[in-house]
């Protein structure tokens, strides 16, 4: 995805890519594309709605042949691992509030959509005060959109979250995305 005068209809279009074959030496898919200007950085003011609109369009797309997600789309699968890591956070976080947040009943999983699969601040490029692109599509797959919407909690400033949620049209997915970001945070803090 590259932005030009907007988010180029919010989807990947007109960008030449090349796919290199999988080999025993490097058994992973690899794609190359032209340089997209910009740097990872804080989301500029006024860009939350644009990011939300991009995700709305991405989640509405239906390309064929994408793999199904087998882990990130199931917050309930992460619960056991997340709870096992909580003792290491004693004294750093309010564990009672954290447990309560993780035990909130999750709404039914929304219909699966096309997901970036690894969306966070370093994969959103910014140039001249605007989003210029979204990179690293190696984990693109069909899954629960909550895995992408966790950027609302990690990247979008609190003052712009309503604009983000309005643009995504996925307010019902808030709880799932907040659950995802809590699990990721526990995982990252445990590693330190």
C-alpha cells in the first residue's frame, strides 16, 4: 500500500511487486516493491481517520488464496500463555485489573477478513505529516480484524481514537482488539 493524494483508494493498487520462489535455503515467501517514502514514527495529528479508512477497505477486500490465521485470530487461545506470564509482572502492573480485563467476556468473533497480520507503528510510514504507506505484508492472511485494530491502542493518540473507530466502522471489535494488545504487551514485558 502506498499513499498518494490520499490512500490510493485505501488498497494496494498500481504497485509493481516481485515474488521470489521458496527454496530450501530460504523457505519463506519474499516480496519486493518500489521504495515507499517515509519513516516509521508517531501518527501525525489528523491521520487516525485515514488509517481507519484504510483498514476498513483492507478488511472489506476479498483476495483469493490467502492462508487462514491459526493463532492471532483466537484471543481465547492466547489466554493460557498470557496468564502464565503474569507473575513476572508483579509490582510492574496492577495484576488484578489486568486479570479482570483479560477475563471480560469477548464478543463473538467477527467474520474473518483480509488482515495485514503484523500491523504496528514501525509498519506505518509517515512523510510530510501524512501516512505515506503501510509496509511488511509478509503476514497477510484471513483472520479476525481485531489483530489489525490493536493499532488503535498502540499507535493512535487517545484524542483521535473516536475518529479511528468511526472510520473503521468496527466499534464492535474494540474489546477483541484491546484484548489482543494486552496479550502482546504482557508477552513483550515478560521478555525484558
